[in-house]
C-alpha cells in the first residue's frame, strides 16, 4: 500500500513539473530590438499594438486577436475565428476586411495572417514573427509583409535598432 501511495505521489509531482502552455492572453505594447527595450520616447509608447483574448479554458483554450490601431491604418481590427497554439507554441491569426467598390471612393479588400510565439527568455513577451497581407482593389492584387516593410523603413532611418531578425518584440501590459 505504501509503495502504491508513493508511486502515485511521484507521478503527480512529475506531471506537475511539465511545461505549462504559454498564456498568450493580454494587451501588448511595442518594444525595441533584440533586447525588447520598452519604448520611452514615442508619443504612442502606451498604445496597445496587439491584443490577444482567450476563449475557453484549460486544454481547450483558444484565442482571438485584435489590432486596436488597425482601423486608423485601414486594416482589419479583429481576427476571424479562434486560433489554438501549435505544438511549437505558435499562434496563427487570420484577419480580413471586405473591400468596397466605387468609382472614386473604393476601398481595398485586405486578408492578413499574423503569427506570434512566446519569447524564449523573457516572461510576458512575445515575438510577432510573421505578418503577411494580400490587398485587392480594382482587379489588382498585391502581396506584402507589413513587418518586412516596417523593417525596410527602419533601415533607411535611425530606427534600425528597433527591429530584430526574429520579428517585433511585444511586451504584455501589466
């Protein structure tokens, strides 16, 4: 009997030591560079760049996302459906915004995919590793990466240290 109780206690303690899934839920702010330094100079330093909302609990937890500044940029603001973490703790969000046709006031349709992963060394930080967009208007389709465009603009200015090869580092607002 004592061996059985000891075995069960050992199994329970070992299973509790397993890695907990990363809790992505939260509002995220932009940081700068590989070291994820908080932005202290910009007028937008406290503006939420990306928000992840949990749906469900435990093993069935899935997430949706919002880009609060998206409307100001003409982008979709809420993801479509739920995203669950992959085996590599990766979340993939899909966004879309229907276009409107008009002779002078047409608006483009936009489909986007954003991928985030937990920062491997910093608590409450994630990497936005992929941001691809397809924009269609008046029969023309253009594919681009807003993340790559931001990196290109940064290399042309004094902002080249704001980006990492891994992507954009975001910190959870606490």
